[in-house]
C-alpha cells in the first residue's frame, strides 16, 4: 500500500516536467517552420515578387507608364527589357531621381533579332520643361546596337523619360538609366576645382534671344586658373542645336580692367568642353560675364574653374628712394667713443673704508649729543 502511494506521488511530481518539455518542443518546432518558410520565400522570388514589388505598372491603350526604382546604393536606376507594341507606342518611365551636378546616361537597344524601329526620346525635368534629347531621324534602331544619351543635371528632383516608338513590329528593347557620377570628372580636372556649377538657361521668346549670366569669384594673386565651359544637355539632331557665347572677365582693380575671352564663339558639342588659362596679377573678386545665345528652348551648361597653382612669388625691385635709404643705413658708420678714465681697485677699497669710518663717526657724534641733551 505504501509503495502504491509513493508511485502516485512520483507521477504527480513528474507531470509538470513533462508539460515543460512539451512546451519547449512546440516552440522549437514553430521556430523551425518559420525559418523554413522564409527560406522558401527566398528560394522562389518569382512567385512572391508581384506582391513585394514597389514598382507600379499602368497600361493606357498603346502607352505604358513605369515608375522607376531608385536604389540609393546603386548606380543603375533602370535596367530592364520592355515590350513595344506594333506601330506607334510610348513608354513613360517616371520618378527618376536625378541630383544636380551629376551626369546620367540613358542607354537602349533592340534585343529581338531582325527587328528595327524609329525612336524618339524626351526628358522632362522637375519643373515640367521638356528636353527633346534624341531621334533616330531615319537611322533605325537595329538589333544589339546600343544608343546612349548623356545628360548633366541642373536641378535635383524627379524626372520623366518618354520613349516613343514611331514604327515597326512588336519588339523588345533593353533600357538602362545609369548614374555616371559627378559631372566634373568627365573633363579630368583632378581634385583642384575652385568653383563649379551646372546652370539651366531658358531662351527668351522674343528676339534677341540672349541670356546673361554673371558670377563673382575670389581669386588669389600671382596664380594660374583654368576656366571650363561645356554643354551638358543633348538636343535631337533634327532640331536647331547650336549655342553661341560672349565672355569677358573684369578684375577687382579700381580701373575694373576687362579681359575679353570669347566673342560670338560657337560652343562645342555636348560634353566637349572649351577651356582657357587665366593668370592673375592681383587678388580679389573677379567678375565673370557670360552671354549665351541658344537655338533650343532649354539647355544646361557646365561652368567651372580649377586652381592650377602659383605662377610667381610677386617679388619685384624696391623704389629708388627706399633703396637709397636702405643703402645709407647699411653703410652708416657710428663714431668711435674715446678712452675713459678708470679708478684702480686698491683706491676703490680705500675710498669704501674711509666712507664707512666717516659714517660711523657721524652716528657716534649724533648719539653723544642726544644723550647730553637728555641729562
């Protein structure tokens, strides 16, 4: 009877331990199932990507709008093959984030063999201005022949790129939008950029269609600088696409001396700079004047200046009066002072002893007189 009671007590004591083991096993199985399901999700991205994708695709008849995925850690903003339907078809890629002072390249080619088409490309900046940047103009897109459109950004914000297929059958086109980096490096200035900017110019409607630009820059004296000017926004080849420039520099002297640089100079093609050296005599605020005459409605122009180093120390001969004064001072001879009398050392000791004796005698006499008066 006693042993049976002990068995019952033992069973009651072991039940909590069994429950604890069951709970632990159930939690471990849940963790395993969760990790297994996440691995399955990673193993089959094609099944879940429609649910996870942030890009929104909208189809409007014979046009398609794509919202770009702008990954801050990637230099590739768009890299995808798109289907263009037969005849006229437009693809709009929106929400492309471009940053000021950076260069971007739009790159595309037909990737279905034996197919051809004519294509137009427009770029719309954050304020809604449309740059007509490309047309095949009869030179059709062929299989695997990539065309590139470089663009230098003058405004930061969201851009739209429109691809319009003019003719041809159903075909696929590979499109890339690539961040190339800071725009200055395309002109190899090194790391000595003194100042730079990309400026957007809007052509005035009525003639004369000139736009002015001024910039004050502080330049050091006796130093060499180099100025660069370049167009950085392309224009389709069947549109007027020339830009002329007048340019001069005014120094900070009281006379405001003007240095003419360009007079109705035709600017080079896109991303082909014109440059010139300029050495300074004095330091201060120099005024850089530009007058551009563009054929197109909107154009971006890169302007920057580099510091090429010291030309001279600025050392020159002193004026004649100062030179004569310095020569007089350096050649002046001060008069010699004659010999002076000296007292021998023994006499100096004797004089000191005598003076001491006289001083003690005076003190003794004064003490004696004072004492007599007190009596």
